[in-house]
C-alpha cells in the first residue's frame, strides 16, 4: 500500500491542479472525483474487486453528472489494469466492458452535444462527423483495452511463475524422497552383509575357544595362541559391530543372509565382465595381506558397481582398468574407463534410467569404513572412481 499510496498522491496532485482551473460546480465535482480516485488507488491491490467496481461506478457517475475529466482521470486506466491483473473474473470482464464503452460515452457526453448545467440554453458547437466520431471513440477506448491486456498478461505470467515454483518444489521433494529411499535400501543391504561378517567372526571365536579348552591341560602354548586369536577376532568383530550401529533395518529386510564376496572373488568378477564383452585390465600393487571381511566386501562392491556403470554408460569400444594398491595405512581402489565420460544421471546416482543409485551406495559403504570417495570425469575422456579405505582394522 505504500507504493500505491505514493502513486495515488501523485494522481491526486495532478487532478487538483486541473480541477482548480475550473469554477463553480465543475471545481467541486472534480476535487471530489480526484479524492475518490486517489482513495481507490491506495487500496487497489489489497481490494482489487472494490477498486474495479468503485472505479466503474465513479466513472459512470462522473459522466452522468457531467463532471469533465481532469488530471486524475488517468486513475481509470490503473483500475482497468488492476481488475485484469488482480481482480476476480467478474471484475476483469467488468473493466473490459467499461473500457470499451469509455470512449463512446465520453465522446457522447463531452463533445459539445451535451451541455453543462450552467450553459443549457447556449447553442452547442458543431460536432465532428460520423466517421471522425467513431475514430475518436475507438482512439479513446484503446488505452483502456491496452491496460486491460497488460493486466491479463501480468496475471498469466504470475500464474506461470507460481506453477514453476510449485513444480520445482515438488521435484525437489521427490528427489529428496528418492535419495532417502535409496540410502535406506543401501543401509539395509549393508546390514545384511555385515551380519555375515559378524557371524563369521563369532564362529571363529567359538571354534578357537573350543580348541583352547580341549588343549588347555596338555598344551598350554597352543591354548595361549588360541586365546590370542580369540582376542584379535573379538576386537575385529567389535569394530564391525560399531560400524553397524546406526544402520536402520526394517523387519522386511531381515532374513535371507547369504555369504558375501570379498577381494578373493575379484578375478571371478572380472572374468565375468570380460565374458560379457567389456575388456578389463587388473593390477595390484603393494604388500598384499588379509583384510577384514567388511573391508573386503566394500572393495568388491565398489569394483562391481563401477564396472556396472562402465557397461551402462561407457558406450561401444570402451575399456576399463581396475587397480588395487595395498599401502602401509590405506587401501586404494581405482577404476577408470575411456568411454563417453560423466553423463547426467551417471554423475548423480549411477543409473542411466534415472533410478539407479550406484554412487550413493558407494558413498555409504566408504563412509562406514571411514574412507573417502572421489568420482568424476577422467582427463582425456572417460570416467574414474577412486576410493581410499583405511587399514586400521587390519592391524
């Protein structure tokens, strides 16, 4: 209302300047019309229907009472725009009809054929010809129609922007929901896999404990070694259990626990990929040693997901390379290809059809073992995935 009130004040000043040049009835009528137009302009966006209806009634009353137009009459154009842009459908139709009739009515009332009350007996001046009158009437109605069209355009653009904002918000909510579902599903799968790891460690502890009890009297040294193995296996199982905390699993994901692959199954995986038609080079470096089952499973799944993405997005004639580097403190897994590189959904979630979540699963796995994941385009073309996994649990 502050902006509208400021413009209403300007229109009021213009109206008063023209109104005070008149005399008698015309002066007082013009001042009243100027104040009424300014008041309607001040509330036009808060009460657009009132402004449209009030402006129509005020204009018709001005014509009926023969109050000649003044500087404040520009407010009628504002009412035509307001009714079309912000008013109800009936208000928009009303200002359009009144705008079309404004030219003929004004010309009929103020072209000299009608006389003000003070000069009713005076001879009217000659009026324009028929075609000239039609042209003048159309010309006077044109600004009202243009303001109405401008208002309609404003309404359509505002509705379009609202629709775009609503669509963007809806798509954002759907994207977040899909990401949450993908994370929940991946955590459930990780929970199933870690169950096998923990069960393996506990089984080793039970076997070692039975063996230690059996040789305790006859071979204390073997019993001591068995107890040391139990202690190491228990610490490793505790580490895996801590990683498992926070992973939520619903009742539907329980059951169907099967042994999960590890690093030793990588050659079989690569051979399967080669059989499917994707040439893959494999290399290892560093001091190879036994790894915790959870870490081995993470390495296997990273390589598996990466090669799956290569088959989906690499294109024809693509080659891949897998490298595993056993460092002193970290294990580095590097997978790259010379295909078409990062493409929309591949960089986002690893799914060419928009429903895959390969990279999301990789980040979940790497995060659970405290590692880091770096994905992106490969210099010279192609795509690369580099995962660095700490080996603290292997000590």
